[in-house]
């Protein structure tokens, strides 16, 4: 399955979960929460559906840990806020997210607000590749 097919299937699954949005209106850079109106429960449902459809496992916290990379917890988050170094690291890892989508200050709870269909396409494609 190529990356474009993964992305198209992700859009279909998002449209199933979010009954307010048609698959054709979902772009690869649509914020799942801000643009498409999904909430944290919808994200959990999406992850379950992605795991089921693509036969992969996305561990709890995996996306945030990947974004954190080799930064220590103290380098990444201070008092619930992502540090300047942490935001720089997230931008390096999550290249699919336009720079203007990043708020000046980002709490750890807001990281999920950045997720897009392209974010999950990248993660799922990486998982599929690992299984080969």
C-alpha cells in the first residue's frame, strides 16, 4: 500500500468517525480537532479504526514520544508547557504541519490539536514499513 492510498483510507475513516465532514473536504493538512471538529474521544476511535484497518499498533503516547525524540522530559516539558526546544523538535519531526499552525505557547495537552491526516499517514506508513 503506497502513501497516497494510506492517506485516502485515513480520510475515509475520518469521515466515518466525524459525521459532520465528507471525505472530499478533508485535506492532508486539516487539523483533526480545530478544522474538522473532532474531540479526544474521536481521536481514540480513529486510532482503533486505523489499527484495525491497517493491522498495526499505535501505542498510547507514541506520537508525543516520537515528537519528543531524544529530548529529556525536562527539556521537552516544563510545568505542562512544551519548551521552546520542544516546539522546535516537534516542528522537525512533524514536518507535515505548517509552521503557522503552531501556537506561540503550546501545552502538552494541545499537541493533539496539531494532528492532521498527514500526521497519521506518516505514522501508519512507518508502522507498515516496520512490519515488512
